[in-house]
């Protein structure tokens, strides 16, 4: 279409071709009129008064002069020149004599041709001169054959003026038409470029809207849907053609009501309204949670509403799953027989379980700010802060400050995706009972140590067949073990053959049975000693775990 318009514009704006066609047209028309005038001269001459001649000339001049206002300067000059020339030479011919008429007309022809510089007028004036000359020669040869040459010349000049006027008007019209077509072609090209740019932008807009994950709805101020994208159609289950020109209230009255309230509360144009969380009804009847951002925009003098609709189903599903996980975590944490806390990097409590709150009988505000409640524990943890936030674990025993009992603290570092430690989960267990048991066991061990150290016998406890876990003072003095801490290898004090013999005896005993035998030993100081041994095996699950040995010096009794 653009190519055809350009081609037509090129044809219409070809000024050389247009001028040539008009030149031929004027020439043919002038020749035809001249021929008809000559034929009329010989066949049926009609006398015309001088007043008629003057009126014809004046009308032609007036018409041309009037059209001069329309910028047809050349046409007016031609008409005035022809009228003045014709009138002057007609008067000259009638007043001086017949023989001067051809010379006068010829002079007028030459002057007009020099001024006009137009060959078509030259042809017409030459034809006029020939016609008048013929009339003069006929009148000269036959004085009775008088022809009103004034009428013929004046009528012919008037006709030529009309022809020139018509030709000039046509030329001007074609010129203006060509200019109009040129302007129209230019405007058409600009419009085509504009439409192409608009089509490209619309395609770009449609492409973006088509792949957008969120829904977009454009409404007018009456709530009529003007445009939607595919995501909106998928969200509500309608086709695009079904949604266009519908009111939003027809699609979902509840959502529309929420939007209307927000729009009335925020009437400022260009301002984004706070997000609205609501539910939109699908075509099948189910409710879909959405978050809508509304904005008033002005376009072409109209106020439009742009709605960005975000589908929150996946978000709600994730929140539900997160909430369920949090509830499970709370359930587990609340039933753990320990206090569970979460400390941030500033060692402030941001989470605690019910057992912790119940134990201290404080509300949440008091707990979250009551660092002094377990200041002793935090004082122990703070020096290890760098280790903790490197992800290392820590275990501490501490006595409750201001509370009876002992507690055992362990931690688990909380990590995020990039591996950075952002806080610590701390579990504090009541360690009092176990601590008291440990103290009681330690007291009994100390008492046993006192008793065994004062017995006149060497007592040991061997674990795993080759490891001394316990010995009394007489054994330590004899085998230089004083000041040493268990465990020690049995090879320090017991020869391998004796040790292996003990293992054989213990393997043959049942739990609770005691084995005994006598043996002559060489002591570390080189003395000989005859000893009586008692072996008590420690048996668990049918396996010997250790052996308690008691060695008594019976050398004097034997002697």
C-alpha cells in the first residue's frame, strides 16, 4: 500500500509532465477556437456593437483581475495585456486605415510574446494576425464585403482569455492537488510509520504482558474491563474475549468492593495504593487468594485504573507449610525435658519454649529482657562467641544462679543459605539429679579410696585385659605409681605371664565367684615375696569386662 501511494504521488508531483500536458491542451484548444472563429467569419458573420465588444473585454479583464487575488498573477497579466493590446490595435485599425491593421496586430503579437514568453500565446496571436490580415485583404479587394473584424477579434481575444484562464486554473488546481497529494503522501507515510511504531510497541507490550506471571487488568472509572493479559485469564478461568467490556463487579463483586473502598480512600492520581489482600472467585466457584496493587492513571483525559493482581496460592501454601512446621517445632520444643532458647548474635533471647516460661513464671516481655536470669550461663558462653558463630558446639555445666540445682547447656548453631551463623539454639537441661548422683558416686569413690588405701593389701582394677583403672596406695608405693593418674598399662607393674594367668582364671569364673591362688613374686626392689591373690571378675553379658585383684603378703605366715 505504501509503495502504491508513493508511486501515485510521484506521478502527480511530476511538474514537467503536468506542464507539458497543459501546454498541449491549451494549444489544441486555441487552434480549435481559432478554426471555429475563421469558419464563423466566412459563413455567418454577425455584427456586434462597440458596447458589446467593450463588455466582453471588460468581463474578461475583471474575471482575471478578480482571480489575481488567488495568486493567479500570470493569468491576470495575460488577460489585461491581451485586452489592452486588442482594444488599442482595433481602434488603431479602424481610425487610421485598413492597411495599418496587420502591422499594428503584428506589433501587438511581438510585444505580447516578448512579455509573456509563452509559445502557446505566440501561436494564438500569430493565428489572430493571419485571420485579421485575411479579413483586411478581403475588405480591400471587395469594399462591400465588410466584416465586423472588431467583433471577431474581440470575441476571439475574450475566448483566448477564457482558455488561458481555464488552463491557468487547471494548472493551479493540479499544482495544488499535487501539493495536497504530496502532503497527503507525506502524512500517510508519517501515519504508516506511526502505526508501525505503535504496532511494534503493542506487540512488545503484548509479549511482555503475555509472559508476565502476574495478572494485569485495565479498567475505566466505571469499573469496565478494558484490557487483561493471559495471566489474568488463567487466574479467573475466563477467556480474554469474555472479560473485555465486562464490569469487574460481574466477575467478582467481593474483590471489586475491596478495590472500590481503597480507591475512594486514595483518590490521588498517579499514586500507588497500598496492596490489598483479598480473594477472587474462579469461574468454577473456588476462591483464590490474591494481592492487588491499584494505581490511578490519566490517559487521553480519562481516569483509568491499573490493577496488578498477584496470585498468592503458592505463597499461602508455603506460609501454611511454614506455619505447620513452626507448630510442629513448637510442639517438639515444648515437650522436650529442657529449656529451649534462641539467641541472636547479640545474645538476646528471641524465642523460648513453654517449659522455660513456666519455670521462671514470667511473661514474654520479662523473659525477652531478663538476661540476668541466666547471666552466669551467658557469661560462660560469651568468651566462646567466636567459636559459636563459626558453627562449633559447646557443652557447659553450671549451677543455677539464684536457683537450687545444676544445669547442662548445649548449643546448635543456626545457619542460613550462605553458611553464615546468625544465632544459636540453646538447650538447657536440669542436671541436678544426675549431678547429685555424680557427687554421690564421687563421694563413694573417695571413701573406697580411703578404705583401700588403709588395707594391708595391694588392690587393682584391670579393664580390657591390659589397662589399670584403679590402684590403692600400697600398690602405688610398691610400683612407683604415686602421683600418676589412671589409666596405666598393666605392663608397668604386672608381668605378662602373671597377667595372662589372671585372665585365664577370670575366664573360668562366673559372676560373683572368687578365684584365689598363691605365687612367689620378685618385687621391683629385688626382694622375694610370697603373695596370696584373690581375683574377682567383672562380667557383663557373659563377657569379662574387668578384674579386681587383691594381693596379700603371706611371706611371714609361710615361714
